[in-house]
C-alpha cells in the first residue's frame, strides 16, 4: 500500500512514462479511484459555498420564511456581525406581512442569573397605590404577556384557552396591553426572541425543550400549547469564552441554524455605515453656539471606506493557505482575507503593524467598531468646530486618527493577560496607531485602487446624473444605489448604460408601444433583464426597486413613465443573483473553475458566457456539477447529460453563435480541469475525452466567427489526456 501511495503521488509526467507497466497502471488507477471523494451538497467542508452567511436581505427573508412555517431558528456568529439586526428586521417584515399580530413578539436578553421558570411562570412585584399603600401585583411571565387571564374565582389568573388547551393569544397595543381586536389568526404566531441564548443558565435552556419540540409549556403544573416561534442568537463557543455550548437535545430541536461571518468591507460600508451617518447628521444638528447653528455632516464615503479597511486590517495578516491554522480568520470571508493579504503588501510599516497584531490578538474588531469610530471622529470634529466658532463640521482623516486607540484597542481580543503583560498592551496600541496612520493618512494610489468601487466613484455617478432630472446629484444616486444593493462595478456600469440609452437626448418613436419596446430592449442590452419562457425577467428584486425609483426620478416624457410602470407590472424577477446561484456549485467552490479576483460574473464574461441566458447557464453549471460529483463513482451518465445539454445549446438559434461556441469550450475546459485533479481516476479522464470529441464535432458546424474560441482548445483536452 505504501508503494502504491508513492506511485499515486508522483508528478503527472512520471505517471505517463510508466504507463507501459500494466501492473503499476492498475495499482495507480485503483488507488486514484479509491482516493476520489466526490461529495454531496450537505458535506461540511471549508470550501462549500453557503457554509456561512452574511448580514443582508437574503438572510432576513430566510428567517421571515421560517417564521411563516413555524420553524425555530438560531443565528450564530462573532460579535457585531448583525445577528440581532437580521432577526429584528425579519420580525418587522413578518409583522408587515401579517404573520405576527401587532407587536406580537418579545425579546429576552441572555442572563445566567435568570431562574429556570422565568419564561413561563408568573412573578410578583410591588406597586404603590395612592402614594401610600404598597400592594403586590402579578408580573406576567414573558410568554403569557399575549394571553388573556381568567377572572373566574376558581380559575383566577389562569390563561384563557380553547377546549384543546391552546392558549388564546392577542396582539398588543401601544402601551403593551392586550388588544382584544387583534386575536391571533390561524396562520399567525408569537415570536420569542432570545438574544445570546447560550448565556442563559442550564435550567432556562432545559425548560425550552418542550416548547421547541411540542410548542407546549408548563405553568403552575398545567400544560398549555402556545403558537410560538423561537428565534435565537448566539456567539460561537470558543469565540466567546463566557458562552456555553448548547446541549445536543436542544440543538436537535432547532429547525435552522445560520452561521454568520464577520462583516466584509462592503457590508460595513453599505449596510452599517449609512445608518450611522444618518444618526450623526440627525443628532448633531442645532448644537448651540449662541444664536449660531452648528451642523455636523456625515464623514465622506471614501474616508468611511478607509476606516472600514482599518477595522479589518486590525485582524492581522491571514495565512495564504490553511486558514484553520489561525482559527480567528475562519470568521472572515475569502474576500476579506484576500483584501488583508493585499493590504499587507502595500508598505513595510503596514505589514509590520499587522504582523504585531497577529502575534498579540486572537480576533480583530467586531462589526460595531466602524460605527463607534465614525461617531467618535464626528464628535472630535464637532468639538473642534465649536472651539473655532465654525457653523459646520465634518470628520476628517486626522479626527479618525486622534481617537483610534480609544475606540478600537479594547475591541481586539488579546491572547495575553493585560494585567501581567502591560508591555504587550503598549505594543498592541502602538501597532494599531501605526496601522491607522498608514491607511487613513496615506496618499497612496495603490491603496485607493484596492478599495475603490464605481459606487464610490463620483465621476461615474455624475455621468449618470447628466442623463437624469435637474437637481439629481451623485450623492443621491449613490445613496439610492446603496439602498437597493447596487454596489458592484459591473452593476453600476449596467445602470449607466441603461439610463443613457433612454435619456431625453435619445430620439425615439413616439407611440406608446414603440417606447415600451425601446425600454425593454435597453434592459436586455444592459443585461438587467432577460427573456425566459417568453416572460421578461428582471435580474433581481434590486433591479425592480431601482426601476421604480427611475420611473419617479428620470426626466422623461409621460409616455416613458407609463411604459416603465407597465413593464414593472408585467415583468417577473429572479430571486437570486447569478453569482449567488452559480457560486453554490461544488466544482466552483472546490477551485476547479478559476475565478478572477473572486468575481464569478467577470470570469464568466471573460469566458464568453455573458450572452448565455441565466436559466441555461444554471443548467450548464448543474450538469458540470454532476460530472464533478458523480462521474468517478457512478459512471458516464452525467457526462452524457452534459453532452445532451450542449447539443440543445447548439440547436438554440436564439443564442448567438459566439455564446454557443463559448459554452461548449467552457464545458470542455472545466471537465479537462476535473480530469487533471490528483483525486480523479479513469472515468473522469474518459469523460474529458468524450466531451472534447463531442464538442469538436459541433464547433465545426457553428461556422466559426472571429470572436469565438477556436476548436484547438477542445483538441487540447483530448491530447493532454
């Protein structure tokens, strides 16, 4: 076995030269076949897409769906990753959709001092009556806040139920009292939000078992059924030393658990920072200077972007490989780790500072750090403006630098005792100060290029504004794009193309039908929509929201406004972006496909697949995934399925010749890469030859065009094998 292992591990060139020995060939192929491990989609692997989630509308929608289905949810993740935010937003969304009665939820903060029966048993409190008499008063158990209590002498205080002992629940009014006009409908539920659930005592956690399993609770020795959905947040054990691990019986009763990553830079700047900026502007106005007014503005976008980069850089330098060797980096997304590696290469001082933080800290700042830092910098700017008798203030880079240590230092989790090693505390703070200065004060085109996006490029946004109504500025366009999730370079360019093509300067036909057709063609041309089963599909819900905004904002004729609204009423939309759907396939996640800079859509465009309709592209990826997962151990049926799909592409004249040719070459290259992996055996190599020969035949029938890939690539797949 040792000999065969050594043979299997030899370089490819040696293997080819020794194939003349049939015994060694048989051993080698047997070992290769046995070592091939095509995985199911539920396998827990670092590379499997969707192992972790991020704060955002997709997760909020998923939690809302769980509420509708009555499924209990736990959201786990590091400090400040947006766990509570996502659940709170899902509760608001569920209430707006009528899944909850008015104010039909209650939040309880994790506390190990709470008694076992806190959630289900009434307590007693004292009140002062008429300012003289102290009287006892019932304090309702949290879960029975929504229940009416009996006033019958022999049932006094007992929750009112139906004949099957289901508690009759109601929504609450503005004062937190039962609103008898809002009795729960059959489809409605009450939400129990347990924040930091693994901080409760073992008794409280054990008392949840019956509720999670049967929807029942015990109060005063009686069993009642409540229409309750439990939503929980928790820090991962190990990340937070004070948080306990949930017991297996409790974990098994949780319907879904979502694990969140620490926010990446785009989440920090696009979701967290705007809310903080609104708070800064709203709370800092009218600061008195006699009769003058001091107005505090939000920090500029480029500066917030740099500040967000600092909070990530304070994690240190991730290892290029085997991130598990430094456990803290597993809470950062691949994009965040790549960004930190690139930032460390900018200057020696920056690299040294990040290395020092690597040495001294387990984890970097949490997702709240950016907001706290923005507020502190704005306060520093306000104080300076007051001293100088100015009427306006706005945080600048020097304000961020001046308060960095006081805001960020304590948010890093040390791996040493600050009591016994004050010298390490000093080293940490000095390294942090260097890090902040190098990023916030640097005049570095390289850093700007690393952090810049079109959403922050006001020249690009100003060009878009030129095609819009007077008074629309780059700032307002940026804010709207952020609101609707239009943040990638490719997305901004798509909207620039679309808006310019329907701007007032474009002379079009004047009848309503032709204007509608012109707008539809512009959407298709900008790849903001596509036709599927004769139905117009917008690229995402964000695209629908942005079009609705444009209908109200663009300087267009009444006919164009009507046409836009007509298209909105007729068009469907895809619920996921292409990158989200396609990135979930294992042949992508396992690195078979080389993704440029983590941008899947850019890589597909480079491959010539940008013209392939979304559903056809998803079908292609599904077929390739089957080849990757099943061929080695099942047989060549997945390969035949892929070839059949490519034949359909060849016959589909609605797809351009260039795109049909590109899709075939793409399939050949992907299967060829699968066959070249060291854990693949004979069947995958046979599949590679079969796909290459199949595609070569059809490429000759496509009347090669100049921009299409040449059939040499297909021949290469066959010759290499």
